[in-house]
């Protein structure tokens, strides 16, 4: 067991942090306010070789794993630039790489690795929630191809994506659960429409409702070429998604703590900095301790995933819960330290509440993480 970060990883952190700092939270906030994709930051990350560190080198990636991807995501968030679509990219690329046909890999992975191609991920439905096999979107055979019909909710960046991974029901198993299949669908396909969802979250990455009205999909767009394998493909993406969300939450915690500590050092009341008072300092110390524990769990989960060890399921879920809770606590403490100034745009804190709070609920709710632990670790009966 070695807790010393490698020189390569340290250099990666420094380089990504430098790129993020060059844009800063002001740039991020401007993109969010204008509802435009953070394309300049996206290009800078990929042009410097950090956007696809988790994809194989033969497709133009960095040849690393989720641990490296988590470093990139954390460091950007620590500079006030938490990009949701980087988490999506960190999930879609590996799914295609692990399950796609050779033709699909050659078609999509080089562009994904270069950052010139973007793929959205569509599984969420209003009537299914966390119960993925209960999806109502269907795919039926039509000659050599398939026809998709249904609707998806909260799909990130459909407006800038070239294609979307759509999960649809293609049958029912012997227990009555839906058999799922994943398709790569062009975002400009006939019969596919998407509409923005008005959100209180201030983020450059927008959310959309997606409608599939008898969308024809050729057979070569079925991921892996074999139907009814979608549930396994989906679950392969859940753990890296949770690790990367945890990494983003850890980065945001660092950002908030940094803001609070900097202000506590400079703000002088009654002849001394407010950070000298234990009522201010101790809550920050407690959040810092929680952050270090969450980062340890995130690193463990990434380590387990990159070695394909079965314990990764619980570790990824626990990391996500711990990191999301800590980020919200760090945000709250940054608000408390700044007082009324926290709500002024120039301080770069208040606008991040929506995204910070979201991570307690998505991509997996806190309650479902607790359900997982009660069943798999404690051996208690299932409640649902």
C-alpha cells in the first residue's frame, strides 16, 4: 500500500490546475450565464492531452484509467471549473471501448479522444428513476435495423453532442424485468428531438428532454452488435461515473475551502483576522478532515476499478456519498465565513450551490447508496 503520488500524477495535477486557473471561475460563470458550452476550456484540456487520459493510446488517448481521469476532473473543479460533460465523456468512451465492435471503436474513439466528437448519454426517464430495467423507451426490430420510441429526461449537452448513447428496452427476461440494449444515435437523426430544461443550476453544460419518435437506427449502431446486453454495459459505466462525480465534489470542496481560508486570513475585524477565531477556524478544519477522508475513498475506488476488482461497487458508491456530503458542507462553511459577501457574484461562491447540491442526489441518490451498503455489506433484507 503506497500513499505517495507518482511524479507523473503530480505533474498532471499541476498542468491541469494551470489550465483551469488560466480560465478561472469567472470564465465558467460567464459560460453558465450565457448558456454556452465551455468550448475554449474543453479544447485546451484536450489539446494538451488531458481530456481522454482514460482511453487507450491506440485511439489517441492517454492510456491511463479512471484514476487519471479523476485527477483531471478534480483539478478543474478545484479551480472553479466543474465540467459535467467531462464526466459524461469519461463514461461514454470506456463503454464503447469495452463493449463496442471494432468498427464502432474505430469510428468513435479517435474523435472522443481528440475532443472533436462529443457523445451524450441517455438513460434517465421520469417513470424509471434508479430502476433501470423499468425503462419505457423501446427498440423494436425493423428489417436489419431498429426503431426507437420513447422519451428521456435530464440528458446533458444534447445541443453540442454529435451522438447520444440511448438505452432502450428490447424485451423482457423470465423475471419480468426489461432487457436493455444500447444504441449510438446521431443527434440529428430523423424523429429525434430535444428541448432544453429550464434549470436553477448555473452550469455551462445544459440539460435536455429527448424525444424519440420512431427513430430508425441501423444495426451497426447497436453497441457490441448483440442485443439485450445493455444492462451490463450500463453498470460498467456507473462505477467510473460515481468515481468521477466524487472527484468533482472533492475538487469543489478544495475550491470552497480555499476561498474560505483566503477570506478568513484577509478579513480583519476587531484588530485581527477572523481566521484567528476558533469559531471560524475549527469548522474549516473539520471540513478539511472530511475532505481528506473522501479523497482517500475516491482514490481507493479508482484503484479498485482500474484493477477490475469486485469491491469497486461499494467503494465507488461510498466515495460519491462522502465526497458529495463534504462538498455541501464546504460550500456552507464558505458561505458562513464570507457572510453577506458570499452572495456577491465577484466572490465566485453562491452560483455553485445548485451543482454542489445536485451531487447529493445524482447520479445516484444518497438513499440508494445507503440501500446498497445495507444489503451488500450489512446483509440486511432488501426494502424495495
